[in-house]
C-alpha cells in the first residue's frame, strides 16, 4: 500500500507536509472503501475510525467539517469522510485565504500548518 509511512503516526507528522497529507488521504480512502457509503455516522465515530490510522487525529477537525455538512448529528459515511479529508488536506490553503480575506490572526491549531509543534487538546 503506497503511503504506508503515515500509518499510526501522530498528527504532527501526518500534517507536516503535502506528501504526508496526501498519503493519509489515500490511506484513509483505501482503508474505508468497503464501508457502506450511505450509512449514517457521527463526528465522534468518524474521528475514532480515523484515529485507527492516526492515534491523535483531532476531533475538532471532524466536528468543524460536520458543521459544513449540515445541522444533523449524523451524515452519510463517505460524504462525511470525503469532506473531512478534503478539509484536512487543504487546511493550509483555507488558513491562508482566511488570513488574507478576513485579516484573522488566529485560527484553530489543527488548520494552521505553522502550528506543527502544538499539542492537540485531549477530547
């Protein structure tokens, strides 16, 4: 399996480079390909599945994505997984656009690639 270098690595490592983020996205999609696509799943359940690949994957990132997917507590599995992985992979871009457009200096740690040395909060 290509990209296996990110299996069971901490979030700081997985998020450290575009190559690592892409490897994690591919690994996640391959790992969960057999899950029924329309099965409902919550933020906590999806975070727990992603933590099988990255033990400290931030719940906050998944919860933030859930807000973008609608007001329901549950979302179709593959739609929610794809949205979460997209949010994860393009986080650096989102942060730079947010700073440019809104002039905001603070963003959540999990979206800020410059905050690689920060520890995640324990949910």
